[in-house]
C-alpha cells in the first residue's frame, strides 16, 4: 500500500511507530546520511579541502586506484581516520536499542548498511551486513589477505603489504564496478521475503544493487518507511516518508514503539 497523501510529521511518525511495535521482522538500510550527524561527510556532499577537485565516484573505483594508487589510498586513509575519530550518533544508538527490543520479543532484526565506517557496530548493533565493506580493514592486492590497520595515519601511499613483497594494501571496500560480497547479497535474498517492516535511513537510493533492496520487500504486506532530510527516488513508493534528520527522527520512532523501559 502506498499512500502519497501528505501527512503531518507527528501523525506519520506515530503511525510508523505503531507498525514498528507490531513488527516481527525488521530490516534497515542505511546510507551516508545515517552517519552525517557523526561528522562523516556524505558521498554527495561537496568534497572539502584538498579533495575538492576530485570526483568521489572516480576515486572509489578500480580504475581510479589503478590510475593513481597513491592519491586513492591517501583519500581513503584520511576518511579512515575520520571514521575512527567519529562517534555513533543517536540514530545509531536507537537502532541498537531497536535490535535489543526485537530480539527480546523473539523477533528478527538486521541492518544492511552501505556505510563503511563501522559506527553501527560501535553503537552496539550485532546484526549488521556491510554491503560495501568497511574502511578500517585493508587487503593485499596480491594475496587478498585482510588486515585492520593501526589507528594512526599511514606514512606510505599506497601502503606496502605485510603479506607479499610486490603487493600493496587497498581499502577492503566495494568500489563502483565491483561486485558486492556474495554473502551479503545472499543474506538479503534470504531475509527480505520475511521482512514486515523496512526502514531506509539517510540514503539517496541511487546506488545499486543496495537501492534495489526495497524491491525485495515491497510486496504489500511490508510497511516501508524512509527517513531522509529530503525526498529521494524512493520517497514516492514508501508508506511513510519521514522528512528530517536521522539523529532526531530515528530515536523518536524507536522510543514511541519501544519505550526505553521495555527495551
Ligand atoms: C555493481 C564504498 C556490478 C566505497 C560505495 C544497477 C544494478 C547494479 C549496478 C548498477 C546498476 N546501475 C548502476 C550500477 C553501477 C553502480 C551504481 O549503482 N552506480 C550509480 C552511481 C548509478 N553500482 C555499482 O557499481 C556496484 N557494483 O553493481 O557491480 C557487477 C556485477 C557483477 C560483476 C562485477 C560487477 C557497487 C556500488 C558500491 C560502490 N561503493 N561505497 C566508499 O565508500 O568509498 S557507494 C557509496 O556511494 C556509498 O557506500 C553509498 O552507497 C553511495 C552514496 O549513497 P548514499 O549512502 O545514499 O549517500 P549519498 O551521499 O548519496 O546520500 C546521502 C543521503 O542522506 C541523501 O539523500 C541526504 O539527503 C541524506 N542525509 C544527509 N544528512 C542526513 C540525511 N538523511 C537523514 N539525516 C541526515 N542527517
């Protein structure tokens, strides 16, 4: 059911919360907007400082890495340090609370995140599927072996690999044109048919196949909710498009469905 009639935010929030309280299997899709209030720039924000002349989509690609591995790995190391310095925001913490409430009542809960910052895990979420990998781990271009880098700036770009003489380290993320982790896609195909509440937070819904998740759940018996500062390509197809910041709306949505004492 899609209802495009504009609704005052409070009424929509209350209705979306009531559906959340009654749900048995919740899936969440998060994008860069879910981490924006932790101080991590979204992918579409203008690149700042020394990166302003770069196009993120070109840097986040095998071609970009092959063309200029030093610049690409320096950009990623700068972002990695930013993620390490960031803290989970109220939206991350509310999702961790929601997971606990769902588990406590014998329900299912999972987060599919496009973000590479690991803030969901640092907020206490356990059921997290990283669709696009993560920026804290890097892998050897020769052996594929993965290592979590030390929490200080790299000094060589690209970083030498500890696993092979002629390999270097690249971020363990999924670049444009690269396949998503097979296990992540399989998990989505396994869970989505059971989902009765799909919540998408802070994503422009432009990057596929992540943006296609909603098609796996939108069968009419699943409540679909979007939280975003602005409307997106998904806004017209969800049951509730809650316009506002993730750090404000998500805690209210969860608190109304599962008052703190119960979670
Ligand atoms: C692949 C990791 C194929 C790296 C990223 C159809 C099907 C399949 C593929 C395609 C397809 N069409 C096109 C493609 C190709 C491509 C694609 O989707 N291109 C787009 C640009 C059209 N997809 C791929 O290449 C994928 N790979 O399909 O491979 C294949 C198959 C077989 C064999 C080989 C290959 C891989 C895509 C993954 C790329 N990697 N990230 C890194 O992070 O550096 S994508 C990266 O950009 C992010 O992870 C994220 O997913 C994306 C940006 O999207 P968002 O997260 O939504 O962020 P964005 O900035 O766009 O928007 C932020 C939103 O938040 C906004 O709406 C804003 O309003 C809102 N917001 C801001 N602040 C707040 C807020 N909301 C609430 N509160 C706030 N405070």
